[in-house]
């Protein structure tokens, strides 16, 4: 991984933790790794040119399928936009 990719990976991890946080646990440092399992795939989508719609759809799928929640498409779109915005 290049330095630029490492920086992007870390940024995505931070966005998932601080901004996405669908289950509302980002104030509990002991569970900091809660969303890190999703970071590699979101990173892959991002570096392979997926747009914010594709990334938002994946985040929404995680919320609804993996987590069994209702999900929030609008929030997922905002998070995806923030992720795509990290690409320099």
C-alpha cells in the first residue's frame, strides 16, 4: 500500500467510526474496532473508482442486512460523499 493509500484507509476507518456509527457506539473507546471489519471493502470500492452511490448502497446494505437495522439511506449517502471526498 502506498502512503497515499494508507492515509485514505485510515481516513475511511475514521469516517466509519466517527461519522457513520449506525449503532451509536463511537463514544465507547473499548469498542473502537466495531466497524473496522468493513473498512477493507469500503477502501477497495473507493480505490477502484466506485462513486458515492455505490458506496452508499454498500453502507446501507451493511446496516440493513448485516446489522438487521432499518438503515438510513440519506445518512449513508452523506458518509459516502465524505469518503469519496478523501480522494486526492
